[in-house]
């Protein structure tokens, strides 16, 4: 293959890989939400019909310090709390995003319009399209653990031993499939399996799915174009230097 073909081909492929990683792993949520003000108990009491999940926690939001605190919360109520974890454990299990439809239709050859159903849970390393949320075990200040689904940015901060206060969250039920997959690790760490500390606003996520995809696609396309042009130009300069 001639270098006139190799340089553009390799440049396009490298740029495509980088663009795909950006598309599937970048979350534009902070860009869409902008700067948010902390929510206090007074704000919640005055707006009981509003879902404050995933909002920044004000100073008077209850802080969970033990598994016992978490166990006392009743699932699916609008009791909000926050936590300041001191550690985190990867469970290796991910659950389907609540705002993601489990049914999908695809077209491939003769199988036109076939509808399949996504699994409720998958291994965390088997999620190339970002359809799932990982389950974590959060280590609380008394060194007990609770199940949680939190943004990956927060998970990385806890892994790096950063001191953070999680957004406002509530306790939700888990599916039977998730319970079966998580039972062994929860037993090992003594974590409560009655529910999950859930730190996402499902309604907001559902309403902003499309705009999020469009922003990610636009950013990925721009990155692909810029990288392709830059790599091609760099490749030609390198080869010209070698020839001289």
C-alpha cells in the first residue's frame, strides 16, 4: 500500500477510535445543567411535588454515616439524604438505566424490524453503548457499606480518596435480577440489600436523552474531523522529513 493511501487511512481510523470513545464515555450533563445551587430541606418542604434527586446537597440535608442509617430509609419515598463516602468497591454488575427502554428494534439482513429486550443486568465491562449504570458499594464513615448507583465522575473521585459530598439521593428498589447478581458481594461486605442509594434524576435524564446524544455526536464528529486533518498533516510532515 502506498503512503498516499496509508497516511489518510491510518489517520481516519485513529481519529474514529478517539471520536467513538468521546461519544460513548463523555457525559454532557454538567454542560446542560449549568451551575446548580445547593438544595436545602426548606426548598424540599416548599416543593413536595418536585423531584430533587441528584441536586447538590445543602448543609442541612441528612448525611448517612452507617448502614444502619440506610436500612432505616423506606424505599421509593421522597426521603432525601446524602453521604460522604470514605471508600468504594466495584461490584462488577450494572443495571439497565431506568430511563432507557428495555425494548429495541433493529434491522439486519432479513431480520427487519425485529424487537429484542435488553437484559436487566450485565457485567460492568460489557456495556459498549452506555445503556447501564454500575452498582457500587460505598464505604461509609463507620466502615460499613451500602449499595449505590452514582455518576462515574463521583466514583472516580472516591477511588482517588477525594473528600466529596454526594448529591441529594433517595433509596429505590432493585430488580430481582440485580438482587441475585449482587447477593454474594453484599453478603461479603455486610451491605443492606433492601434497596439502592440512587443518585440520578430519572425524569430529567429521560427528557434530555435526545439532546445529550446530539451534543455527544456533534462533539465526536468535530473531534474526528480535527484529528483526521491534524494527523494527516503530521504524517505528511514526518514522511517529508524522512525523505530529506
